[in-house]
């Protein structure tokens, strides 16, 4: 309920009420009227001599009272979306990538056989046909195994690496490159971020200057789908992509298919950043400062909040991996020096195989 001064123009029993949002109308008698605003909301209006009272009856009301200027000032969100594998191509390996994509994306016969076998078993079970259930189960297992073997034979691509004089030192260097990241207690990939521009939002976010959304990433070993090779391949999994660091190139898999990056084409930048850690602090992280969950203007605790706890500020590493086509992943490492270790070791690996960075 609110008291205010109004402006209006009467035309017979109808009164037109003027406001910044437009023209509304009301009907009634002196001292009591029912009206409707331009936005469709309705109200009861009472009072005389320039002093009035209004009670809301309901209807549509604007939910966002910010002006278009205020809305336009909201900082944009930067989304760290990985480049599609369709944009990652290597002319020298076109035949290999085409074969890998065919194996990775082609319709699977063994899945169809398993589905039909399960369907046949289900029909027999619904009809309480014991013989049918036994036959469909036995035939289904045999056909599924045969179909799986057939799919494996026609899809699997063999990639063998012949190291001169059994010297695997260069590949061992590549493994060391990836170990610099794998040894981190925690590894994250940025999802999106945006700057904080209002003092209030900064206060309720521990005095942060930006909001960062991240998810867990992982470094390990594995073999690309439908590939048989004589070495175990170091991998990075982040934001829907899996990158296999092969001795001669990097194979990248996502939902679109398979792409390829030459080692010489991989771009990387390293740095460190202060990060307000709301979660568990990894054991290998360096805590460089502390703040409060709800910080006041001077950086101290805002005592209006009872659950205001102290929060550590960690120094984390940052590693951007990209190509000329776009970003591959934006990683954050719990160990501050991990990205610089990666850069140094990877440069050494490229030198050992005679590759110059483009």
C-alpha cells in the first residue's frame, strides 16, 4: 500500500490516469475508483484533495524494474567452448582421420543384434514361453558375440610406432609433459566467466572481481576408440573433448567425430591467478591470502551475516591450449607451477622430434 500524488483527466465517468509508463483508466465515484494500468494490472483507488491511497488487485506487473540502460550495463559472459573436431584437420593425415571418423561414427551392427535379441527374449517372457526364452537367449548371445567380433575386425585401425633402436626416449619426454599436469591434485576446465561490476555482488561473493564457473578435468592414459597401438597414450579430458597425445600428432574426439592437431600447431599460454576457493583446498595448492564469505568494502567481514566464514585465496596455474581454429581447453591447475612445467617440457619434446612451432 502506497500514498502518492496523481495526475488525471476526466471524460464523463471515465478518468484517464497519466503516468510515465503510459495511460491507464479508472471508473467509479468520487473518493473510490477501480482502475487498470497500461501493463494490465488493476487496483482500487481511494482518497480526496490530492492525497490518495491505492491497493493492488493483481494482474501483470513487470518483474524486472531495471531500466534498459541498467540491463545493457550487465557485463557479458565469456563461454569457454571447445572448438569442434570438424574444424581440426591435417591435410597430411586426411586418410587416417577419415578412417577414424568412419569407425567412430558408423552404425554398429552389434548394437542392433543385441537389441533384437533382447526384444525376442522379452516377447517370449511376456508370453510365458520358456522354450522361446531359452532359445532367444542362447541365439542372442552367440549372434551378439559374432557381431561384436565382426565390428571389431572391420573398425579397428592399427597404428604401430617403430622407435629407432628401441629408443623411446622422445616418447618418454611426451609422457613427462603430461605427467606435469597429471601430478596435480586437482585440475579444472573453465566453463564460463563474467566480471562483477556492482559493489553489492562483490560483497556477497567474498570480494571477488569476477565469477568463474568450472568443472573437473582429468589427465590420464588410454587408447583412442577403435585404435590398436603399441604404446599407451597420454590423454586430457575436458569440456566434452578427449585429446590423445600420440607421438606424432594429437587426436581429438568429441560428439562430432575425430579431429587432428599437429604438435607444431598446438598453441599454449601459461600464467597464474589468485582464486577464492570455496571448496576443499588441494594439498599441492599455495594459499596466499584469506578473505571472508561476505566481505565489506574494506575487505573485512560483514558482521550482518552470522555464517560469515573465512575463505582461503589460492594461487593456481592457468594453461590455455588452442589452435588457429579456436580454443581446445582452458585449464586451471591446483599446482601453480604445473603450466610452466608443461610449457618447458613440451618445448623440449618438440625439439627432440625436430618440430618447430608454427
